């Protein structure tokens, strides 16, 4: 009877022991060290090409924007120049007599002020 | 190729670790042994083969046996050093690095080879008889006989301990 109970106890304990032993897991550090050792952890993640593409896109957009801004500034300067030329033309059309009769203000200062205001 | 390799690592790492841990009783050593086995697998990755599992267990077991042999030599060397001196080797020297405790751990540790490996690989890793036979270079019938003897031996030593 006692022999049978010892046998049963041993059997139960062995079952428990092996059950616990099966639960043992290899630490993740083993895998990490292994892949590092073999150079297998150079993972090309999906976002890396996306990131590079975004960088190129941002740089290109920046260049386009800069170019466009310069173009706008040039066009604006051209328009300003045209306005200034228009009023300069008007001033040059005034005769000396006009200046003498009406004074310097309506003859020169007013067109120049208008030109400046337009610019 | 690296996908195949990573699959092998994921599939076998826990089983190999359990085997190495049961054989060596030390987590760090078990981790090193498993890592070495996978490095060897990487070196022969071009060869492939359908017995990868058996091969991995064989390499792991052999490495564990090497470590146990080295440990034994180191212990014998220690004994030889203290013979004649007043300092007696402590009990802890023998169980150095051994984290497995309890009657069962001790009884498994005391099993002879290939009984110990076979028992652990069958009971802990749940390997089939065929994989066991391939791992230990035994025939199928030899594997079954040895496994039966291993169980008997373990049962006997535990019954003695519990009696």
C-alpha cells in the first residue's frame, strides 16, 4: 500500500516537474545577441524608404517654393518699375511752364507720391 | 535565407534552451549553448536538410556534454589541489552553477547518458522517437529501450529518496 503511494507521489511530482520544465522560455537576449552576432538585426523597416522619400519630397517642395517666391518678387518688381516709369513719364511730360504756373507740387510731387503709393 | 533561419530560431529556441537548462542547470550557460547551436546552424545554412530539428538537438546536447565534462575536470582538479591540505572541498563546489534544485532535479542530474538526454528530450521537449533516434544516432528500438530504462532508473532513485 505504502509502496503504491510512494510510486504515485513520484509519478505526480515527475508530471509536475516536467510540466514546469516545459514552461521555461529562452530569454529574448539570446535571440538579440545571436542576430547581432550574425548581423541579422539590420532590419529595413517599412518606414525607412518612406522617410527617405518624404525627405526628398520636402526638399523638392522647398526648392519649388523658393523658386516661385523669387519669380513672384521679380514680377512684383517689374510691375513696380512699370508704375514708376508711368509716373516718371507723366513728370517728364510736364513742361517747365506747368511747373512754374502750378508749382512743383502738382507737377512733380503728386505723381511721385502716387507712384510710391502704388508701389 | 534569413527568413528560413529566423523561423528555425523561433521554432526551436525554447526547446533547445529547456534541454540545455535541464542538462546544465544554469541559465547563462544554457543561453550560450543555444546561441552556439544556432551559430552553427547559420554556418551550415546552405546545406539545408529535413533533419534540422534533430541536428540542432544533437549539437546542443553535445555542447552540454562538453561543458559537463569540463566541469567534471575542473572539479577533479580542485580536489587534486586540496588533497593533502587541510581545506576540504565544500559541497557547493560540486554543484557550482547548478540552479536546479529538489529531488527530481538531482535525480535527473544523476542519470547516466544517454538516459538523461533522452528523458529530457522526450518529456520536456516532447520530441518524437524518430527525432530522438536521429539526434542521438540510435536506432528506433534502441531509443525506446533506453527511454524505458531512463524512466525506470529515475523512478527507482526517486522512490528511494521518498521512501
